[in-house]
C-alpha cells in the first residue's frame, strides 16, 4: 500500500507536469497573437507567465526524476520515462525561448502576414497539444495511444505545409520587403514550426515505449 501511494504521487506529479506544458502552449499562442497585434502590455505579461511556468515544470521534472530513482517499480521503464520527460521539457524550453525571441529581436511582421503566422502557430501548437494526452494515456492504458500519436504526425505535416506556404509568400510575393526582412520572417517561421518537430520527437519516443510495454 505504501508503494502504491508513492506511485500515485508520481503519476499526480506527471499530470501536473503535462498540465504545465499545456498551459504554456496557451500562453505562447496568446503571446504570438499579442505581439502581432501590438498589445505589448499583454505580451509582456505572457513573457512573465511563461517564465513562471517553465520554472514550475523544471521543479516538477526534478521531483519526478528523484522519485523514479527511489521507486523500484519503475526500474524497467525508468530510462524511457526520463527520455520522455527530457523531450517534453525541451518543448517548454522552446516555447519560452521562442516567445522571448520576439521581445529580443522585435521582428517587423507586415499586417497581411498576421493570419499566416497565427495559422502556423495554431497548427504547430496543436501537434504539442495532441502529444500531451498521448503521454498521459501511456501511464493509464495503451489504448488510444497509437491514434493520438498519428494525430501528432498529422499536425506536424500540416505545420510543415503552412510554414512553406508562408515562406513562399514572403519571398515570392512581398516585393516591398528587404531581403534581410524576408530572412528575419523566415527565421521566426522556423521558430514556430520547430514546436511541431519537437512534438514529433516525443511521439516517436512514446511509440517506442508503447511497443516495449506490449511485449
């Protein structure tokens, strides 16, 4: 019974960790939107919130890792769970770093590209949003994990299409922009697109973990 309580505590901390990433996604999306529409006061608030969430996620991750080392029930899965946590932690680091890049570099984004950047942000964050319930499902049941993982791959591909469309529009249709401005816009499109790539890596890890557990 004592061990079961410890296991439930680890699962609770994992769910808090996943929920923190989910909250960070919402803050990131709002931050990009606020930057695009020049709501700098709200944008600065987004920066403060995402920093706090990143710190909370880091504390939770360390607590979970320490608990895993003390809990013999997770010996076989410990390495895979550590890799999963590392991948998810990298996602929240990416969210934080990429949002701060807007504040640091203050890219000029023409109003006519707002819709393109918002769509790119939506698709890329959806890839991460989909990988979180897949990760939660691993610790409950193997059922539905495969379906959720396929959704991650779907959104990663859609993000890639949207990123290419945005970059093609910038370089082929926006003749009034300087080449340096076009490079800057491509750079920030890559920043946002990178979230879906990181989600895909986590999905790959989950797929391996799911297969291992089935044998």
